[in-house]
């Protein structure tokens, strides 16, 4: 399987971003998520994971967010849960394999189950949207520590655990399992970032 590199993925973001602001917000977040995952990958016990695949997954996982921007430039927060499926559709249209498309549709929260969709009336086809491979789980996990709504800030593992508790104790348990599997990252912005945005053009 051919895995796209950072420049090819950046070009995809530029293609689908409706505005420069949207590109900066989403692409920067994806790069920061990769910086978290890259740090965790340095642990010897994770050396068997496919780092190139994890990087692509991190950089692509939120590309569907662009399809939630309206003509007025505002984000459709009510349908935000759909961004994963929208990203899956974008990558399918671009000819990427299912292995890459799943990073979009299977990274939300600590996994969305068919029961979650039905119980919460989520605007998704009823199905399990769960990270299955170690690479999928690492991308999903790394994504939890940086919020696009607070571009310059991280969520600590304890802050995320408190946040996810409102969705049920099973989600807290799932997050705890991810912490055990991958460890806690040291949360610092990568070099070249100021207030959550890249200083590079």
C-alpha cells in the first residue's frame, strides 16, 4: 500500500479547506496530533508499529471537518460527529484505500458504538466506529490531547478522562486502557509553533 507523505497530505488539506483560517486550524491540529503520536512511538515497546501509517493517519484524520463549514464560514457544530464519515468519503473519492480511510471514520472520542448512535440519536448510520488496529488506536489516542477549540492548549490525560466521563463510565474505562497501552505523552508544542499555529507559511 502506498502511504502519502506530509506534502501530499498538506496539498489535500489545501484542496478541501474552504478558507485559510480553516486550513490553519485543522492542518495545525493534525500536525500537533502527529507530534504527540511520534513521541509515543519512540517507546521501544511500540517499535513494531508502522510509523509512516500512523503519521498519515494523524495528518488525515480530521480532513472531513472542512465539509462542515457553511458558506458563511461557520462550522456546523450540531453535525460535528459526522466529520469522520465525511473524511472517509473524501479519501474514498481521492482513491485512498480503506486502511487510510478508517483513520477518519474510526477516531472519534474513544470509539463510537452502534448502541451510542441509537441511544444518543447521532446523525450517523448505526454501526460500530471503533479503532481496531494498534495504529488506529494510537491515532485516536493522540487526538485526545489537543482541541481545535483551544488551539494553543492541550488537554492533560486527567482532563480528558474527566471530559469523557459525561459519556459514561465505559468511555472512562476505554480511555484508561489506551493510557495503559500507549503511556502518557509529554504535552509540548512542536518547534516552529506559536500559540498553536505554525509560524511557517
